[in-house]
C-alpha cells in the first residue's frame, strides 16, 4: 500500500510504531513550515493553490492523529522506552501542527471572502433590484433559519461526543482564576475530559492544561465550507460565549494547585539541585491544611438526607438492636508494600519524615479523606521505603500499611491516588516544608465497569502534580540513558515505583467494614474502635433520643471528642493499647455481649484518652516534630501506666500534681446538628 500523500507526506497506511511516526511527524512539520513561508510571500492571486495544500495537510494531520490514538504498545515492532511519554509528545506535535494550519486557513480564506463579496457591490445595485429581491430574501431567511437550527442541534450533539477530542475556540477567554486556561478565538484545543458541569479539561499546542468553558468551543468546520458560513457561525457563538453566565466551578482543587505554583522555595531548591526537577510541594498536604473537609473526622460524622429529617448513612435495625450494616460499591483492603528507587534530596535538605498519602480520586476531585502512612527505611538504602515493620507490642497506626477503602461513588473514573512525600527542613534557613516525590493513580474499575482483580500492582511514579502529565520524577534518568534497547530497559528499571496489593476483604472483615460510613479511608488496625463509635452514635441518635425531632445537646464525652483522635494517631494508639489490655481480662461470654462491650469501651475511653485530651502536660500535636512526638509519647505512657496501677484514673486526676485546661461544654456535649452545619455550610 502506498503510504505517501499528495506532497510526499506519509499518511497512516497500517500499524506504525511511535519511533517511525516520530520521523513522519517531523517530515509533516517541515511541510507545514514550508507552506507557511510560501504563504507569507504569496500575492493574493497565488493563495488559492496554497489554501488547497493547507486543507490537504490538515487532513493528513487528522489521519495521523487518529492512527496515533489507536496505537498500542503491543503494536511496536521493537521495545520502546518511555512509550507513553513519547506517544504524548507526538500527540502534542500533531496538535500544534493542526493549530498552525487552522490559523493559516483563516488567513488564506480572507482573500476568498473579499473576492466573493467585494466592498463596492452594494453601491452597484439599483433601488429596483433591491426592492425586487426583498420577498425572495425573506423566504430564503426563513428556510436558512430552520436549517441553522438543525445544524446547531447536530453540532451540539457532535461537540458532546466523547470521541471528538479536538475543538476550536469561538471566542477569546481570559482565565478567571488559577487553573483556567486562557485562549484566543480560532485556537485549536485538545479536550481530555468533558465534564457535566460545562468546564472541560483542555490542552493547547504548548502543552498547557486547564479548565475551559464549553460555551466557547465548537467542532472545527470542514474546510470546503465557504468562509461566509464559517464567519457567521463563529460570530453567533462568540456572542453567546460573551453573554453566557459561566457556572461557578467546585469540582477541582485549584486553590491547592495555586499554592503549589506560587511556592518559590521548591523552585530555589530545584535550581540549586537540592531536589529533583519532578518534585513539587505536596498537593494533598495543602488540602489538609486548608480545612477539615479532607480529614477522617469530617467523614466520620453522620450525613443528613436532602430533607434533613433523617440520617442518610445511619439507619437503626430494631431486630438486632444496632445500626444497619451498609455495603458499598468500593470496599477494598489496600496494602502498601514498598517504594523503590525514590530519588534522594541533596545535602542541603534534612528529611524529617517519609510517607505516603492516599485518597479516592476521579482525575479532578478528591472524593474521600486523605490518609497518611509513614514509611521506614534503612540508612544504607534510603531509596527503598517499607511499611508495617515488625515491632514489639502494638504496631503504631501511623506505620500500618494495611488500609481499608470505602466509597459509594458512582464515578466511572474513581481510583486511588497515592502521593509519596517527605517533610523536610532546609539546613541553611531552618524552613520546613512538604514535598511530593511522585504520585501514582490506580483506577479501580475497567472501561466496562468491572472491578480490577485482586493482585499486586507495580505503579510507576509520575512527577509534578496529578494535574500535570508527562513529568518525570527525575528527568536525569532518561537523559543519561542511551538509545539502545538494553540501555532503555535499564533506564526503566531505575524509574521510581510503588508496590501495592489490592484485595477484597474477607467475609468477617466486610461485615465489620459495613458498619463504617459510606466514604472513608483508614488503617485496618483501628476499625474495631471506629465500629464502637458508630454503634454508640446510633444508640444516641436513633435509639435513646426522646423524639427524632429533638435537637437538644447529647451528653456523651465519647461522641464529643472521639473524632479528635483520628487527627492524633498517638492518642488513637493509646486507646488501642488500653482496649487490648481490657480485652485480655474479658470472659468469653462477655466478648459475645455487644451491650457489655460498648459499656466496657466507654469506661476504657474515660480512663485513658479522655483525660489526656484535657491535660496541660500533653503538648499540642505537630506533624513530623521529633521532639514533640517523643514528649507526647512520654506523657501518654506515664499516664497509662499510672492509670493501670491505680485501677482507674480518678485518684490520679484528683491528685494535686495534675492540672487540666479550663472546662468546656464541648468536651461533654455532642451537638450533631452543629456538626452537620459545620461540615456542610451550604445546606
């Protein structure tokens, strides 16, 4: 089959690899540059042949783009390193060529419009000719209006077609906030995600990504249409675009991205070589700092139905005298195994913590709380991180790599976002910060909606933020690699990876997880404590209240303070330890009595962590502060030891050597409506 076009430009005539296609795209780019140079020097009479050449070149670009989208790694005749990155580079090159040709067509068609509609034609018509044509023009206008309506409906359907990725801007748009993409009229944009709210994720020819309003976009017109029709269509849509009220966007976390972009410290560290070029300020840490929305304590609170007359995720089971278990679409156990080949920061940076943050993500929004697991490493091999080390006694929850993931989201793109991070301190300035060392996304469902199988996954880490594409964690690895197959293979082995194991919970574990909120990510080591909290919450809100319409405060210190423990893992470990000691003393018949277990849990809570929350000896919790962590653990250990020796905390609390913070009613009273208003201010 002949794969050459009219001008000697090769077109797709079969399956080609990205390596061969790179040569083809390069030749196509040379033809476009030559055509642009000829067009700049051409006279008006010479532009018609150039316009035909431009049209055919654009068709070749479209064909190459379609063939490239259908290309798979298995089609390569020989192994290719960095296949995805090279394929994306080819897509960007073709997009840039398509944009250049589109602009060139607009310029070349100007002469055609001027020729068909000369400026003096209006003055050459006589008055009678104008009167005679009025009726004919009116009938033609009515017919054209009906045709235009049908065409607009077809164009709207075509624009929303998920297979149509290339759109043309029909008006100028200036970014309203960080994360928007500025573009000009006539610019070609590549659409990556068509969202229902009217804000689409687009990319321009420079590789810049951002959100664009759908009302400013149209499907590119076929080049054989007259310039008059094209201009009229563009003007109508442009007026619509300028006058349309753009909906406020709430689906992406651009405030966190803006904080990353405005952070100059990391740019300085990258310039001086202290950190690799793919490192960024941690996006998930920024979200945690912005408010309570992404903390586990937020998702632990019950949610009201739209009518606000009942609880959405808390229903009473009168037969079993407890809350109803609620199965969810996503119910998985994710085990963090290890991270390998993680680049090291330079000597000017001191690492205070290595950790992985994970959450549910759909490509643009975080759909759950953000859970953090701290990694351990050996000084002789700091590039390898491990989790769940073997320790004496109870494993601290912060080091537990076994996590549960629950969600009822119906999103087809839902998956788990893993962000590897370090907490650092600059040796010269003493400044602290949080860096992302790479991220990976594991989609939980296939394109046909089937859950992914339970197995070990090796996820190659990407650099930058989850909103960036084609960024390597350490670009120097690829630059140092040779062009040979063996060198490319060795380069791939040096890329940073995260090993995770995903599996479905056992029947017993699933029964326990179904008592938890519909959306939550956390450690497997304390799910039994969360279940106690939910059962006590159900008793207080659904069983013991005098009336379902009652909004009185509920006197229950456990409900009022337990969510705070989720943000202080050392206190959660103290409660786990105290409850484990209590369980050892229970008889078998007592362990089967749920009411007895709940009462015993409340007593353990009052004798362990509740007094610590009010103690003046316990420093405030601070992340990755070694001195603070050691000081807190010493206070916690001493308190639990004395409580155990005295068979309770009463004597210890009443001693003259103890001081506590001033009494606050919020420590005893649970205001469930207040929690709902605080977590959902718009409701």
